């Protein structure tokens, strides 16, 4: 089934803070270190001690197993396998893939996880549209998909994966969008537990685009602000209280643009 989550009201109000901090890390970030830092920041957000954060990064080659993962999904453990608290099954992370860890306060924005997931999908879809790629959601498959008639009838490839966790109503983990990763690395797993041969994995490069990571980051930030509200540049060591970032409740994003 196609686009069944389109009946949801997309976008989440941004009245919680005046701006979501936007952080981009250069180089490859160790997975354990990233998760530790993400958990710490999410806890600070829940306590009202830090503003919300979107953290863009890349990881060295690795596999992660979500809460629904099966051991049989790892076909060839050529890279480290990390057990993680996010939802979903087994996926790959590596160079050339843009990871966005999203730490938002759903208690203030609206405690609706289903709406949040659909809005994350919409964020990816709008970002891909900036490069003339038609990404689509599927009712029976989380993530964003691209039709591949060039590969045969009914063929579709996944270009972006989602996996989240919500703790004290603050979101953790987020999205992984394939820019130019080594797609052969996905062969070591059953990506997201999907075994049907007509479903594969793709990337911007695989689709013939030469977009850089910086160009994608710009599109991601622009489309994020349309759905979640404005962003501010990341401030190292920011210890300001969340309440200092409060804005009037009337400052909300329109449901759809």
C-alpha cells in the first residue's frame, strides 16, 4: 500500500524552543561515542537544561540491530554489530551516508510518535525533491523508497532508513540517508529485515546524482525548518536552560506546505 500515512497531519509545532541547534561533525564519528553523547544531550533536554538538537554525522562501516532485529539478519559480520535501543531491525551505517540524530522534546511539541515518524519521512521526501528525486513512503515498510522501473516491474529501492527511540518524551536516533556509501556493504545483512528480491538499496550517487554532502545538508536544514521550526548554529558547551529558548505558543508551523 502506498502513502497510507499521508492522512496524518504532518509537521510538529516548534513552540518548545526558539531554535533547534544544528550540528555537523566532520570526519567519522565512533558509534559508541555518538550514542553516549546523544543520550546525555537527550537527558539534558528532558530536564530542561539544553535546547533541542539535530546532529549530522557519518560513522565508520558498522551494522546496528534495533529492538526488532533477528540474529539471522546478519549474513556476514564483516563489520562490528552494535545492539541499540532504537526501533527497527538491522541496518548499515558507513562513510557516504548522512546520519541525522534528532533530539526533540515531544512533550512540548506533542506526544504523538506516529506523527513524528511520518514527519521525519516527510522531511526526507522534501529534501530528496530538492534534487528531483521522488521519494515515497509505504504503509508496510518504514523508510523512504524510490521506484526503479529501470530494474524491472515492481522494483523499488530504499534510499533512507528511520529508527527512533523516545525516552522521557525526548527523541533519540533518527534517519540515515544514502548519499554515496558503498552499497556492497549492505550485502552483509538483510537490510531492515526485508527479504523480497524486488526491494533493494540505492543512493543519490546510484541514481546518477553528483550532489555533495554539503549540498544535501543545506537541503536538509531548509526542509527541516519548514516542518519543525527554525534552527540555530550549534554552540559548543551550551549550558543555557531550555526555558531560555521558549517562544510564544502561537509560533507554530503550518500543518503542511
